[in-house]
C-alpha cells in the first residue's frame, strides 16, 4: 500500500508517503482520515485512496494513490474493496503514527434506504470498527465521498 505511487492534490509526486507523514507527525498531533472511492470505466474499476492529515487550526495535507483493476460488477464487492483498501492502509500507517493521533476510516456508503449502498453500511462500518478504527459513513464520510471522489473523477488540479 505505502509502496504505491502517491501524489499531492496538486498532482506532485510524493517520493515516500511514510517519510512525508512522519515529517508532518513530528510537528505535532494530527487527525488522519483515510477514504477510498471507485468508479467504473469500461472494462475496469479505478480506485482512489486519499489520506488527509488535518492540522488543528492550520488546515491540512492530502495525498492520493490510484489503482485500476478488472471491472468489479458487484456493488457489495466494490464497496468491500474500497473499505478494505482504506483499512489495510490504516493498519500500515498505525505502525508509524504515534499514540494521540486519531485515525478515521471513511466509508463511501449511505445509510439512507433510498441508496443501494444502504444495505451494506452496517457490514462496512463493522469491519472498520472491528479493525480498531473510527468509522464515518455518508453523509459524514467526506474523505471518501468528496476528496477521493474528486480525484477518481479526474478533478485533481494539474491533471
């Protein structure tokens, strides 16, 4: 996960995500948010994972990585892949993130029954919480439903 290619939202390559995060963490307590979104495109599914480090009173920094796989037809399977990608990264990052820095995984599923994803919210949030992370689902899951969504749809600056 951390070995993948990472970029800033300005589309600047990040040589080593772990080093970039450690530098930020050395400056003080941070809130880390991780979210993954996906989009179907022909015969492939593209996933974008975003890591956002919020710096209290000063904004934050964001990094993203893309991955393309053969098309995933099942909504449940695609949502599970989104969440498992975020959880896996969270588990890797937890090795370098000191205590006191809150980590939250954002789930791109909506509990509102008018959305197809609603039937999977409990399962997805349970998976995240079961791995020891805080979980946010829509409409509060901004890291997946807004930040990653913009990148996966090609709205990243400098593209």
